[in-house]
């Protein structure tokens, strides 16, 4: 290759020269289109083009195999465009002109009709009074453009002897000057081709350097975006159901997918088929109508207890009676966990109680610390009441409750007594127990310090003479060792972790005093260390207070 020739320093390709006979032979070989360039640059471009064609020819062997698969993909259905507008894109609006009148008229983007609206607000959600679809109200004039979020839609079709799952991304944009003429935008992002054994090959549309073209490429999609690294995620979306009847793959037809999409508004088919290969029981769950259980497993990425048995109920660790309750209540993973717990308990728990725990995402394991003293219904009622008073979620209060009982046990309280384990105000009592535990630890620490330095309590009593007060600040003397430890804990400094300061105080080499604001004398502000010379120390302390007071004034310094 000419480009691999090493040029001497100071020489450029513009200095290349050849005799006339050679030049004529070069132009004859390269062709007339290269004559416009310098002879060296012309040869360089000619060689690069030859190399590019060879590279493309080499990669054609790979792309031909891809094209054989992609050529089997059928065109989109005839009603695909309408389906995408009405079903694939789920975000719809009612545009209205704001008026002080109670009754107004708005334009629904789904039914494409003017409908009456009443007492609405910008961005508020509701339902169209004409078609009943979920919409969002948008006041004309609030913003120039309204764009929906990007959504995913899936088209499943036969693909030769296999079938393909086609992933589309879609959105719609409305100009407020012409909101009756929306601008729809959708594109096909990926294709997943499955064989008879549900083994998949992934293809994405993008630029392929091997052939210098935009085409379908086999492999995983890693988008080229700023500050984004990793595989392009997939999202649940609407499924075009009409084309499913033409898929003849036997494993797919008995996978439970058909039963699942009958009741599921959105689904992520790739993830379902991947999980099906790991957990074959998905098929039984879907066919049994346990859609919420399947959705929970898919969304959390976790498995459930399942073993081979003579019936589905026994396989799930329950029985036929509880299986029917799971189905009738549209129960998910947590509902199942409570039914398994109920079977071991030997007592029936009300369905509405289990449904409440499922809604709050509280499983029996999280309540094992209290289930020996209270029934599930009592726990539900207690958490509901505490959540209402504290304005916190019941699941958050479970951790507070367990933490409180653990601390109460450390304090020697009888946690089996209902007065203790079922306190009236849980959060308040929790904070009180924290303080009691801190006080207990502080008392033990204070006793250790006094035992090691017997004279230190008397020294603390003698420090009252250093106290001082003005309008802004005051100096406060500690009354005992516990006051010093409390000050250190509040301000989080080194006094509590070192015995050096207590040793100095016991030997009367230095004293610890507290600087407080006059309006909040109980709140720690700064800790001071002074020498024992009473007159000198008192003068320094007074000066410190005056300086702090002056610094509040604008003309200081």
C-alpha cells in the first residue's frame, strides 16, 4: 500500500513526481475520474477503494446469511398504521381552550371528536366522555408543542419455519396551532428470530462498517449515546394480537403466552420467553389464569417455590382451595407467600387482609418478629392506624416497629407485654427508646470515667465561676461528666472518644466549658477548653463572647 511508504522529513505528497510516460500509464490504469487529483493522492485513493471493495466482498459472506433470515420477514399488516395510532401509542389527550365558563369543549385525540369538558385542569388525567379512553387534559396556549413519551409495541409474525418478534418504538407530537393533525413517528428497532426450540437470534438496524451501509445486523444493540454505556433495555408494550394466530411453532403455542396476553395490557415477550426456558412452570401459571403472579416474577426477576406434584396447588406449596383464592383475588408473589404461611399456620386469614399486605408489599418473613404475638389482621389494623398518624407507608413502619422492639429488649423491657409491643404512638415511642438507650450507654460511659478519675465530678461543680452571659452568647459550665459526654455526642467531636480531656480536668490542667446562644441555652453550639487561671480564663471567655457578638455587625473588621 502506498500509504505505508515512509516519507522523509519535510516532504509531502504534493512533492510526488513521475515522468510523462509513467503518468500516462497511471491515468490509463486508474481512469479519467482520478485525473483531477495529484498523482500520488490519486493512487492512494484508488488503492483504498480496492481495499474497501475487498473488505465488503469478504463481509458479504456474513451478511448474506443475515439477509436470508431477514428476507423471510413479512411486511407489516395492512392495518398496522391504524393499530399503532390507536393501540400501540397509549398516551392520548383532550385539548381545550380555557374559559371561565363551567362547560367547555375539547378535542379528543383518540376518537378525533369535539367533546364536552367540565371543571378540568391543565395536565390533569381523566377519561374521554365520548370514547372512554384514558386521556390527559392540555390547555391550548400553555405550551406550543406537546410530545408523548416513547412507547414500545410488538409485532409477532411467522418467519419461514420460525417466527419473529419485532420491536417498535413510537411517539406522537402535536403542534398547538394544528393539534388535529398529529405527527406520528415510529421505527423498528430490533428483531428476535426464534427457531422451533425457542432459541433466539437478535438483529438490530444500524450502520455496519463491514459493508459501509445501514442494514439489519445480527448482534446485541448497544446505542451510541452520550453518558450511556450498556445494552439497550427492553420495555413492556402492546402486542398486535391478530398475527399470533398464524404462528405454527408448537412450543410457542403451548407456552402460555396466548393465555397471558388475553388479560395483560402490556407485556415484554422476549423476557417472558427467556424466563420460560429457565422456569417451565410459567406455562402452567399462565394457563391457570395466574397472570399477576407471572407479572410479579417477570418484573422482580425472582423465582418462586415450585416442585413437581400431582396438582398445581401442591406444586406451589398450597392446595386447591388456596389456589382458587389466589386466582380469584388476582394474587401475585406476596399473596402466594401469605397463603403458604396460612397453610402452615393452620388458620384461615381473610382475603382482604392478605390483599392489603400484598398492596403494601409486606410478606410474612418481614413480620416474623411479631407474628407470635399478634394475628395478621391485628397487625394490619395496627399498621393502618400508625400509618394514618405518622403519614408514612406501612412497609416503612415495619422496620421502625422491629427496631423499636429490639431496642426495648436491650433496655430490659418485657416485649411480650402488649403495652410494650403494641404502643399507641409507635414513632414517638421509637424515638424515646433511642434516647433511653443512648442515656443508658452514656450513664455506663460516665460511670467508667468517674471510676477512673474520681475527682472529676468535684471539678465540674467548681466551674460555675466561669459562667458568663450577654445578649447573644453565654458560657455554660458542665455539672457532671454526663453533660460533657452529651455535648460531645451532639457536636460529634473527639471528647467522647478520648480520655485525654478528662485526665486534664482531673489534674486541673485545663477545663471544658460550653458556648451556647443565649436564646437557646440548652442546644450545644461550641465546646471550649480553657486554662485553670481563673482571672485570665474568665477574661478570655468574656473577650470570646464579645468578638462573636461583634462579628454579627456589618461594620466589624
